[in-house]
C-alpha cells in the first residue's frame, strides 16, 4: 500500500522569521575589493630630495669615431668638452585626511577595533596608488606658489628620445630645468608588435642597455598576448595528464634581451593610451621625507588625522627608457 506524505505545520511555532533581536551574521573582517599594488613605484630606486625642487645631472659620451687617428709625435690641443645637463622635477605634495566623529570612534565595529587607525591605513594605500598614477601620467611639472599646488612631471612627459607617436603626435625634449611643455596630441592606433620592436631597438641603440619592464593596461596586455605565435603555443605534458593551452605571456624575449610584461591597473586611469618600456635602475622616486601620518587639531566632535608624502619622479638616464603613445585604449 502506498502511503502519501504530507507536510505537518505545528501551530504557534516561534521561528527565526518572527524573532526580534537575533544577532546579525557579519564577518569580523573587511575585505578590500580594490587592488593595492604599485608596480612601478615599487620597482624603481628610492632616492632622497632635500627641497621642493629636485635636480640631477646627466652626461653623455661622444659618438664613437672610427677615424680617431693621430700622427706620432704631433702636438695636441684639448678635445672639446661638454658640460653636464642639469634637469629637474617638482616634488609634489600628496595628502589625504581621515575625519572620524567621536561617536563612531566609541562605537564597536566589525572588522576593525579602531576606526581612525583603519581609515589612516586605508588612506596610506590610496596615497601610494596616487603616486603610482602621477608617475605613469602625462602631467607636466608645475613649480607652484602660494596659490597653486606643485605638481611632478610624469613618464609621459619625461621620456622623449625612444618614442613612437601616432600621426602628428610629439613629445618635446627637455635637456635642462623642468619639463613644463605638454605633448602634442597624436592620432590613436592599434598596439602592434612592430611598434614594440621599433622602440626596443631604439632604446638599445641609444643607451646600450636593455630595459626589463613593459608596463601596460590590462587591455593592452590582452593585445600583447595575441602577438604572433603566443596564443598558439601549448605546453607538452606526460601521457594521462591534461594539456595546457598558453593564451598569454608574462615575459617577452626580444632581440636585445628579456623583459617582464606588467599589466598595470593604475595605468587604466592614469595613462590608458601609452605603453612604457622601463629600466628600473635608471629611474627613481625622490622623497622629501617619507610617508607619514599626523593628527590635526581637534574641532568639535571629530578627530582628524592627515596622511601625506612629498615625492617626485626622477629619470636619471632618459635614453634607457621608451614609450609607445597614442594607442587605442
């Protein structure tokens, strides 16, 4: 005999839908959904600045002369000597201020025991991202005054020798002082391996060194992985194991050396139309002091703490780097 099943509901059952006062199910942790890494700032050298205008000197060698031959016993005059070039960048002042009410500072919160410390820590990470964005930008140097904030020139302005622009685009050379002249706008075009090879050859020809980093947006990283031969490669594995299709590449083996490809999420907002080829040994960040936090005067029912850093980009050897500008994002 077949027995039919039925749902039995007990009358007057007090369940969780009726209850008032059940504690919330909330993780005692805060999960950061935004990326925090700063690839370029973390790769280049750390330098020291001693005032708001940071300067450095560059020098270069004469062109090799295959006809450098002299007569034995001949009297000689001095060779023409060229003075060093003195270039500069402005130390930019970055800051963020955390303001927390007295009530919130006394309130028990999930994920942090001290609201102000949590907000200050978050501001510190945001400052590092702002510095990364400044380094990657096309910003020109602004010397500043009592009514205008100082601004550091970015890579897009400081690199002018080994470059590729679209159309009439151009970056003016600056061999002394601050780089205060903006680029000439060019016509955007697709990112291709031919463009990359051309700039890499120019870097090696002019500096004799090979850069080690290619910084680009995640979008351009996808384009790069589609360069001829990369997407078609496969990794051979032993019998019985699943094969792996190589759909991307993190290292580029050029005619002049090996480079690491860095997909830089900050570049998406800071300079989405440019790919940078960089030698970290020939660039740095000059800090006037360092990252610091300090409390501000308490006003009313709030507490304030300011996080700040003063820094600028330094390109010691300009010919050791390159850029491909005016790319379709």
